[in-house]
C-alpha cells in the first residue's frame, strides 16, 4: 500500500474549485439543486489510479469520517509562458483529481 501523502500531493484551491465545493449550498440556481455531494480538487501523483486516490483521501481525512463515492482524473499539459524580456518558459504539467464525497461529508478548510 502506498503512503497516502505520496499519492495526494496537495489540495488545488482556485476560484473554479471553490465553486465546485459549494455547489450543494447553491439554492438560487435550479440547475445545480440536484448536486447534493461536495466535490474537492487535489493535485495527485502522476501514476496514481482512481482507487488509490480514493483510499488515500479517506486515509488522510479519516478524523472527519469522509466517504469517497467517485473520482475523476485529468492531466493538465505544459503551456508556454513569457518570463520577462522576450524569454519564454513552460508551466509545469500535473494530474488533478476531482473527488466526490457522500452527501453531507465536508472537509475542513485549510
């Protein structure tokens, strides 16, 4: 069994990921009323599969007694970025996992 902290590198907190986390609280939009499960986004190991990610999230947050129902993964590719006076570089590529929890399960904010 892999170390859970080797599988889950960090939590990915952006504006879009916080909208995903708060979908179950959205009452003014009828389109998202059916979403009762919170979703969290993590940066994960490039070679981790969905089962390893689910076990690692449950192991890291076992004090909060969370249960993972679904895991979606995606790879982000490197992009060109300007660094200054005509210099160009590349951003890092990584693998993200969108983890869906049971309805009512929440992870404390960092």
